[in-house]
C-alpha cells in the first residue's frame, strides 16, 4: 500500500491489538500514518517492553489493556476513546476486546484466528487442533462480535497438519498464512470492499484455555495416538502434558515419537 492513496481509504484511524508476533507483522503491512494507537494485553507482561520500544520507533502510542474489573480499565477506555478509532485490527492477541471498545468503532473490528472457524473457537487453537487429532487447520480473518471468535468470516486459508508437527512447527506455518491473508485483505477492508459470510454456529466447537494441569495423560482412557497428540501439542516453551505419578505431577515437554508411546505407557502405567 502506498502512502499517496491514503486519502481514498474508508478507514483512516486504526488501532492494532497484538503481541510480539501479531503487532510487528501488522506494522510491516499497514501504513503507520493511519495507525493511531497500538494495544498490548496486560496478561502477557513479558511482551510489553519490546512492544513499547517498537511502537516508540513508529511514533505510535502503546496502551495496555487491563482486565475488565481492574481499577485502571476506565483509564484505558478513556485513552482509547480519545483516539477516535474507526477500525480495529487484531492479530495474536490474548484478551477479549470488550463490547464497550467495539461500540466505539461500531463493530468495525477484524481479527485473525488460527483455526478454520467455526471450529476451535477460543484460546489455544493451534494446540487444540493437534490434541483433537485433526488433519487440517488454517487461518481465518473474521469480524469481531460480542462472542468468542464468532463473527462473520472474511477469508480463510487451509493447511494440512503433518503427523510429526508440534505446535511450534505448525504455528510457524500458520504465521506465513497470517502474513499472506493480511497483505491480500487489509487493502480491501480499509476501502470497505471486502465480503463477509456468517459463521454456522451448528458447526462450532469451543476450546478452554490450556494450563499446566489440564488436560492430563490418562492411560486408561487414551489411545497411544491421543497421548502422542497431547504431548506434541504442548512441547517447550509450554510446560508440557502431564502425568500423575504416585501423587506427584510429571510434565513431558519434549517431543516423543509415536513409536515410543507404547514404551512410555509400559514404563509409567503401573505408577499411576
């Protein structure tokens, strides 16, 4: 996109919501002259210093979104409102953009989600696609609404999940797709020329956020394939799938081949 055609854009006051992956990607694609602010998630404090440095170089103010029940939330809302934003673009962002913020932009807000919506709505879609034993996933560009990843779809790109993929290798492939979909569709969105199709709620699946104790390995109910998928979906830098051994918790954060799972089962089953 060339700066000289900016006067033709329908939307000229953008806010970018993202993390250390999403924000740099958007800043390389969207002209800085129409970006009025960037927003980082308070629940990912490890990224904020780097994001602030990046925003400073681009001369863009960076706000941090607090949790909605925080005493600082109204200050964040006030700062955001004063920017007179007319379009939000969200990529790799770990907090819900609330209704009060969406109302300020008349729901002109788009998001990139790493699944083939309406499947795998919610957090950790890359990990859950592997845990669920799915053969394909992808990237969806969609409008934001009051739900979780339930707004109208603008575009999708599919990718096959290799049987040896970990969440790390799969995410690297999806990042390439994120860049491609942004480059192709952001100009259309800025000019109000993109199409949108409602999601089918009857086909939707919703994921819960993974944590260090959920879900766990259970030899009594899980097949070797399911254990293999659970482990490769949570390798480092995640804490790893876990097993309850003699009332203690053991995490497995290294890739284990499918051929090793049976030995793994024999080694640990009687210790549960």
